[in-house]
C-alpha cells in the first residue's frame, strides 16, 4: 500500500495539471507543450507508485544514493536527475537516469560520455545556467554558453534538450520572473536549436510557464512537505 492515499494523490495531480493548463492558456500556450516532472526526492517508492498508477511517468531525484532503490524498483518510470552532479559520481547515471537537468561543465560532459559510450547508451541533458549570479548556485555563467554548446558536440552520447535554472528563493513568485525571462532570452539568443526550458517549482511554476517553461519541477504540491528522515 502506498504511504500516500490514492485519493489524495489523485486530487493533487488533478489540481497541478489543471493549474498547468490554466497557466498555459493564460500565456497563449498549449498545455501539452509543458511537461510535469514530479520531484520525488526524499519520498518513498510507494508514493511514486501511487502517481505511476495515475499515469504520471516523469520523476525527479537529486540524491543518488537514496534514488537508486527507487529507480531500480520502478523501472517503468522515466527518471530524471535534478541535483548537482559531481564528476566522480557520473558513473552512477547511465542505466538509471534518462535525463540530466544539471550539466554544468565540460569535465562532467567528458566523464558522462565515457561512461555512456562504454554501455552504448545516450543521455538527454539540460544545461544548467546560473542566471542569477549567486555564488551558492551551480551552473554556467551565461556568457560562457555559446562556447559550451560548441564544445558539447564532442560528446555525441549527450543529447542536449535545453536550458535549466534555479532562481533565488523568494516566497513571492513574481520575484522569480526576471530570472525565468533571462533564461528564455538567453535561449532565444544563443541556443535557438534547444527548445526545452526546465524552470519553475511548486511555488513559482505558473510564472515560469508564462515565461516559456517547457518542464516544471513540482515536488511539494504533489508529495507534500519534504521529509528529511
């Protein structure tokens, strides 16, 4: 039995999907152009199974060690890694995750390429960009993106999907808007061939959608307050 009651999961998923659709319509966009990534980090595999049963397929994890049991137990899910990835942990990604949202260095790209090529696999990647300039945040400096994209062609096992960012936390979602807009403008200027924008979480995904998000990473609105146990 899942820890999350089926009816609660159903209501939460329905509410989030409705909000995505409403936000898309308000922005003149199609709801089907925006993917819901359910962020299941710290929550048990039973909760993921509850959403799988309702048709949700994409799930995000950011702690490798804690994710491995869930990923192995539920291979029917499409698993995304959304946490900072150290180069010495790159070996854990192939075979477990199909998408990486936090590619932020060519050193990591090279390490992933080697591991993927050894197994004949590919990996979809989003390039993390630090549009806020916060020292505590990972990601490329926006000015380095063009050269990074040029060099990324050396690693054919990595399939670029788009850009990703995490704005500074603020309880007012409107204060995230300038950072989402910066990522959209950067994509328009330097990465037009990459159509994906992974941005927006439970507190600000509506704003992110209005600024062009194609993937929203939703945890709390689906799973409740995060457990740290």
